[in-house]
């Protein structure tokens, strides 16, 4: 019985450390410039202007169907952007797996919206505006 309790405590500790490291990974991007790296090898991505449209975009992404995702991008409340678009990270929500960003390049420069949090992967060495 004692071994089971120790084992359960160990598993709980490991899972909470993983969650904290994931949170810290994205939390450090707030207030910094980053690039959007989308899923798979898709070149056209989206920035949802509302939380509702983000949910629509997220559900299309979870199917991993590029054709369905392209149809969702035709919605007027989702801005179509290219992969590697530069953004400024305003806010991250780790549990909701989303980030609010301001677009820094392209025709939608200055507009803000929501993207999947994992699209910010690979931005661990980004700089803040103070660093430039």
C-alpha cells in the first residue's frame, strides 16, 4: 500500500513538472516578437479575430484535413496569413492552447487575433522590443 502511494505521488509530481515546463515555454514569449510556424507543410495559416472563430479554426485543424482548413480560412473573421509571418505575442493561454498576437508584417500588419499555441514552437530565442 505504501509503495502504491509513493508511486502515485511520483507520477503526480512528474506530470505537474511537465505541465509547468510547457507553461513556462510559452509564457516567456509574451511581450516578444515571434514567427508563426504552422502545422505540417501548410503555407497558408489563419489568425482568428474572435475566440469563437478560433474554436472553429481549431476544430478544423484537429481533423488534419488541409482542404477543410482551407474552407474555414475563407471565413471573414479569420485573416489568411503565410507561414513564418512575424508577430508580437500579447498573451498566451496554455490550458486553452492559444495565443493572442499582433501581426507585424504583411497586409494585416497591426491587426490582432488568436492562433494555436503550438504555432509558436521554435521561437525560444526571440527578442523583445527592448532588445532591438
